[in-house]
C-alpha cells in the first residue's frame, strides 16, 4: 500500500480538478481533497454542472465524489490532513511590474507555499503541479524552511518539494491522464528527495506503467515542461509559416505536412495548419521561457523562441486581413458568421482563443458578428470581446455581436462564414445542410476555413467561394493550363 494516504490539491481549475479526480478514481485507498479560494468554483464541482467541460470528466467525478473525492473551500483543513499536497494554482503572465508581458506571475504559488508553512502540523511532500519557471522550487523551499514550526509532540516539521508538471491537453484530459506518454517527477538528489519522489511514483503506479515514470532533478523537470510546450508550439508556427507560402504558390499545406510527417524523424502529429494556436499554456509558457533566457543574458535564445509567438500573431492577423480583402476590402456593416469560439474542439475554454483576436479585428472594421459555439457560454464570449477599461464598450459589444443558437442561425443573412474551431459538427455537416445555409446567405457567399475542416470542393459545387488556410488559389499560368 502507498505511503500516501491523503492528498490535498490546491487549485480546482482545469488541471487540479481533472488530475486529482482521476487520482481519486484510480486510487480508492487514497482520500483526495481538492480546495480552492473561489467558492463558486467549489460549489460547481459539488453540483451536477461541473465548472470544466471535458469529455469523460462527469463520469469520473460521479464515481468518486463523496467516496474518496471531496471539493472544499477549507484550504487549511485540507493542508493539515494531507501527506502530499499538489500546488495547482494559476501562473498567468504578469500584466504589470518587472517582467510585464513575459514573466510568470508567481504570487498565487507563493501564497500557497506560505499558507502551507503556516498551517501545517506535520511533515508533507509538496508537489509543484503548476507550470513554473526553472528554479521556482528553490524559492518555495526557502520560504518553507524559514517558516517551519514543530509538530504537536515537539518534532521538527519537514517539507520535501517535488516537481511533477502536467502534460494533459484540454479536450482530451481524461484520456491523457489515464494513459500519459510519461509522468515526470523531479526531486532533489538527496535521500529524502528520492524517498518523496518514490512516494509520488507509488501513487501513479496504481495505473501507470512504471517504465513511463521518469525521475529527474528538480530543475530539469521544471524546464522540461516549458521546453515541451515550446517545442509543440514551434511545430505549429513552423507549419503555419509554410501555410503562407502555400497560399501564395498553390501548394497545399496538408499535403506538405503529410509528406514531411512521413519522415519518422519528423512524425505526423502537431502539423495541422490553423489560424494560430490558442489556449492558456503555449503563449504563456513561451513568454516565460523568453523571459528566463533574457534574465540569463541569453539574448539570441530569447529571440529564437519569441519568434514562435510572433509567427502566431502574424498568422492570426494574416487570416483576418484575408477576410477583409476578399470581401472587397470592406466588412463595415456586413454580417460575418463565426463558427466556433473555443481555442480547440471539445473544450469550453476560450483562453487565448484565436477567435478572440479575429472577432476583435472584425469589430474594428465595424462588422456585425454572429457567433455560434456549442460549448462556450454566451456571457463568456461577450466578456472576451469587451475591451477592459474602454468606456461603454460593454454596450458596444452587445450592439455589434450576437450569439446564435445554431450554425444555421449564425449564418442567416451573413456575407461570410469564418470557421475558427474544428468542432466535429462543422466537419461532419452534410452537403444538404450547407446547401440550406447557402440559401439563406447574401451572395456571393464566402467560407473562410481557418481549420481545414470542410470539403472545399463540395462547398464550391454549392456555390460558395471558399478560402482554406494553407491552400492557395490554383495559379492560372498558361504553361500549366
Ligand atoms: P485555473 O485558473 O483553471 O485554476 C487555478 C485555480 O487556482 C483557480 O480556481 C484559482 O481560484 C485557484 N487559486 C489561485 N490561488 C489560490 C490559492 N492561493 N489558494 C487556493 N486556490 C487558489 O488554471 P489551470 O488551467 O488549472 O492551470 C493551473 C496550472 O497548471 C498553471 O500553472 C498552468 O500553466 C498549468 N497547466 C495548465 C494546463 C491546461 O491545459 N490548462 C496544462 C498543463 C499545465
Ligand atoms: C497544450 C499541450 O499540448 C499540453 O501538453 C500542455 O499540458 C498544455 O498545453 P492545450 O493547450 O490544452 O495543451 O491543447 P493543444 O492540443 O496543445 O492545442 C493548443 C492549440 O494549438 C490549439 O489552439 C490548437 O487548435 C492548436 N493546434 C494544435 C494547431 O493549430 N495545430 C496543431 O497541429 C495542433
């Protein structure tokens, strides 16, 4: 049996909630308490409508909640009861002060660390689950060691710190947690550090094959998380840069991606051209890596990774410009239908969604925007499109943007359809359904497929004018005609 009997997870967000729910399911002998400062989030976790939409998550929570899985706002009680504590709070990009726009804001992590030091009455293993800059564990350790007290029976309390970054992707979180490519555990190279790593390993070994659990030093583990996200995002920026060449030449980016991916050294995954990557992690973590490199005086390294983000910004603005140019250089007062608002399919999350950038640029062009997304709540979309601090923008957004209950309603009387998320329901729409949409639209009717999900040939047969990211117009050249 595992030495860990009670786990507390601080932070009931997209990571803490699903991760520790799966631990509860796979380790019925461990009590798991997930705590958060936000009472609304905790209420939602305790209700029938969970605060996070993830395929399969409802079922996991239903099976364990009240058995060995608990959601609570009593953070201190959770800390006291646990042998092992996951710190899974948000680490957003700083919006002011030193490192503004690049560095990770670590004040939530520090607040948790201080809380643990002040309320713990026994020794604990503390696990960094949040994504943090390299060497954050050292700061946590200093804070803990400067603030430790004694147990009730006079023994010194000790804390072991581990790094255990999370690699799940939203939309496939439960599948990723059940069957991870690897579990990474970083620890200090001391006897106590190794023992702590072993205790965490035992938790995972309840369902993950031991060969997939990789133990490293603390700093390698912290850096590997930033590195993995940077490498993944770099592939997307690389294929997106090539999509621009494809559009200008008549090459087809899906053929280029397939051809390159057949090389076993390159591999086929994460080479799908798009309107740019979104999500809460890629941009934030690369900015974090850029800041880390700058801080270390590694200017060229910083510039190298920063380019991945600049290319992503370019892809989003290039696509927005394409829409305006194609619609005869003006979309003022025109209705534009936006299908999909989440940053990818199978999630209701809109953090850094490329649809936000696109819709904001359509707003600046004074278009009317009608948005349909199967999972993102109406209020979230309106909030995302409101410029903070701009007087009356709340009303302006509501006058300019409508949220439609179906793709059909979104597209009625529109001049163009812009696909921003690769939801299956868009990809699987039947020819007849597109025909129905075409009939209700202004002519010429345009489709801008930012995800390469619809069959352009079928749509063209209906009468649509279709632009797909990474697919150029066939160049009309007499030699090849
Ligand atoms: P989130 O914003 O959804 O959740 C964080 C939660 O922590 C919030 O509910 C917040 O109220 C709570 N919190 C903040 N400070 C607290 C405190 N002092 N005490 C108690 N609760 C507190 O964030 P998330 O998406 O779950 O991300 C968490 C971390 O995991 C981040 O560092 C992120 O980079 C990393 N990560 C995220 C993903 C992802 O797909 N979202 C994947 C891998 C890693
Ligand atoms: C990412 C990492 O994949 C995950 O390992 C890490 O733990 C958190 O960050 P996530 O952001 O949830 O996960 O989703 P992901 O599937 O990586 O997609 C991120 C963005 O890239 C989405 O906007 C997606 O549409 C886009 N993308 C992905 C592409 O544009 N092309 C691709 O080929 C793959």
